C-alpha cells in the first residue's frame, strides 16, 4: 500500500473515531414540539361537557384545546369530549372528583348539589346583562362563593356564558306567570329553579339535557327553559309550538378542574392554562352574545315557532310573582348573597 493510500485510511479511521466520540457524548435529545412524546410523557387534560360542539361552550372548549396545544408545542393536550360522550349531566362531577376526567364546565345550577349557596345565580331576574354576572362574581360575595370549591377538592378557573333563558312549550302561548299552571316543565337540578316553577303552579321535572328531545318527542313533558343556542343546537324548537323571550334567568358554566391535578401541574403549565383561559373566556362571551342573537333571528325567519317577547312592564309583573323564590333562598342562606346582587346595589 502506498504512503498516500495509507495516509487516507488513517485519516478516515480518525474521522470515524471522532464521530463516535461526539455522538457518544451527546445527551438524549427530545423533540422541541413534543409531538413525538407518548401520552404518558405528555400532560393530558380530559375535558368533558354535555352540550353540542356548535354552542358557545362547545366552540370555546375546542378553541381552548387548540391554543393550549399550540402554545405548549404539544406538551399539554386537552382532549374535549362533547355531547355527554363520556359522562352525562349527573355523572361528570363525580368523574371529576375521582380523577377520571380532569376538567368539566357544568351549568351553575349543577354545582348547587355541592355548594347550595351558588343557587343565587339561578334566581329569576337576578341579572339583566352578562356583565352584571361577572361583576357579581368579582365582588366580595362572589369571591366567597368561588372559595367554597377548595374544600370540595375542586379548583375554579372561571365562568363561561351561555346566555339568558327563554321559556318554550307545546300547548299554548306563555304571556303571564299563571299560564305556567299545570305544565310539566323540564328543569336543571336546582332547588331554586324547582321553586321558581312550582311557585307558579307548574310541575318541574329534572331531566338530563341529552335526553330532553326524546321526552318532548314522546309528550312526557310539555315544555322547558333554556338559552336559544341550546334550544336550536338540540332541535328542541321542532317539538315546541310557542316560545316566550323572557330572559328570566342567566345560564353560565363554571370551569372546574380536579384540585389535586391542578396543584400537581408545573407552574409554567398553570400559567399557560390561566392566561389562555382568560383570552378564550373573553372570546367566548362575545360568541355567546352573537350566537344567541343569530339564533333568535333564524327562529323568527323560519316562522316555525310562535315567538312572544315580554314587555318591560310584563317582566316586572313576572319578577314580582317570583318574590317567594327569593324568600326561600333567604330562609336557607340569609341575605348576604342576595344583597350583593346588582338589582339591589342599584337602589
């Protein structure tokens, strides 16, 4: 072998050895975008809710999941399960407490089984505008309500709007409170909502939202109260002949996470979730307003259901009839939470 060839082989050998040393000393490199990590290596948040994907809550849940995945470069994955796919109305709270899911967004009325004082939010005509609800929760009385979740093993992350509730039924128009007498009305689980309807002579029925359509279809109940986005997303209006635009009660969702799961999250992930939810919540509130307005226009245009709007004077008459509901709440919890409502602070 010539001197030149011998030199080439030695050079190649030295180069190979250097490469082996370099790669041997390099630490394991994880993908920057975390997409190649397994589910066990990522942080997975299972987010269960019971409404459709085209409602304010459904749209916001998807947006939240998308932004968290993007901003964490795939390290945090929010898996959204809508329409009661994993757990139904009465099951999701227990699933959250047991850690089977990590996040839910139940209606405010559904947390009253754990914290009955929260039923102040369900009081009829307690609020006139969305802003009043959020101002109330930011008040000292509202902060006390929020703090009560800690002792229940829950961490509250915020509130999303759905809208204000309207009344629909199959048999005849609802103009006055007495028109509700003897009607079987579907309600969410809440002592205050039960009292609201029973005090006017109606027959309240607690029924899971995802099977409400079938109860209406079979004629087992006469009517229900709900927001326009919920009434249209589940096609409830197809089985009802009359709709009263009453705006008599606020319907919103409490964003809850399993407290232990939240506390175990790295601080930077907590900050990411908090900041992202703040942004999504502002977007969700605007979406709720716009979507409910759009749905009202669609229902008026289709002429498929008779629509009646309560006048300001009629609203006052309805509100007066609901005084026993307020008295009932005060008998249970005193005046502390009611006196902080916007309608009383204005006086």
